[in-house]
C-alpha cells in the first residue's frame, strides 16, 4: 500500500452525557439523555455528515441503568441514516451465539450492511445479573469467546447465498440440500441456522 492509499478511519464513541464519570452533573446536560433517541440521533447525524466511519456504543450488564439497549437503539439510528457504520458492544460470556447472530443479522439487514460488533467477554458484576455464582476466569472467558465467535460466524454462513430461492412457480422457498451441519463444541450445544 502506498502512502497516498492509506486511510484514517474515524469512529465516534457515543455517550449519554460525556465520558467523564461525573459528566451527568454538568449544568448543560439533561439526566435523561441516556434514553433519549433524539440525543443519539443528533450525534449520529453529525458524525455521518462529518464523514466518520462509524458510531460505537459501549455496553455491559452492570450499572447501566439509564442507557438504551444497543440493538434497539442502533436499529432506530439505522432507519434514520444512510452510510455510517453502527457498532454494538456485546458480551460473549452472558449471551448465546444464536441470539447474538440473529440480532446482528437483523441489524445488518435493517442498516443494509452497516452493523459492527465490539466483542467483549464482560466484567465481574454481570455474574450477579445472571444469577451465576462467579464470573469465569480470564482464560476461560477468552477461550469460550473464541468458540462463541466461530459459532456466530458459522450461523451467519449457515445457508449458501443462493439457498433462499423464493421460487413461487415451483413452490420452493429454501433449497434444503444445503442444510448446515453442526460442528463439534466444547462449551455449547450448537444451533444450526439463521437466515
Ligand atoms: C475503547 C474501549 C472500549 C471498551 N468498551 C467496553 C465495553 O463497552 N464493555 C466492556 O465490557 N468492556 C469494554 N472494554 C474493555 C475490554 O473489553 C477489555 O476487557 C479490556 O480492554 C481489558 O482487556 P482484558 O479483558 O484482556 O483484560 C473496552 C476497552 C476499550 C479499550
């Protein structure tokens, strides 16, 4: 790659009031910004107009009261924008691959290919939210996460691109000859398919 071909990619890390932990106390902010779609819409439109590559939402299953759930929020932003990438943070430790694969596939359809995933393994306090006795150790979370991501990728590719034939004349919706097979897994029972 020559120097002239190099590109700088810019991403906006959206927040409710700001990134300082006391930003919600600033006199110019409103406490309900974290659940206000107009706030996120305004920031995302500015980012899109400024030709940034993407907007990004951090997330974690602890102490996040007062902020919107990322897939719900990004779906709304997708419908109101055209070009900007939409990145959701999603934990592998406290999710199932099927749900995550399906939500990203849906966001990708809604946004016409603009969905992105910040893959994280989560932090300790999440264990309590899910009634688990303890948060898994670092190595276990990351091993499990690798497998989780592999399964999600398999799910996204579980049908050949031309498997959905929508053949109205012959009454064939999906070509089942390309039905996916389940790979072996250490951590989970593997689901088979999403569209
Ligand atoms: C820019 C940035 C954003 C991050 N956002 C999140 C987040 O939204 N949720 C989360 O659980 N962790 C987030 N993290 C933390 C990482 O997932 C990771 O735990 C951290 O970088 C420490 O690495 P380790 O888990 O290997 O110790 C973020 C880290 C960085 C650098």
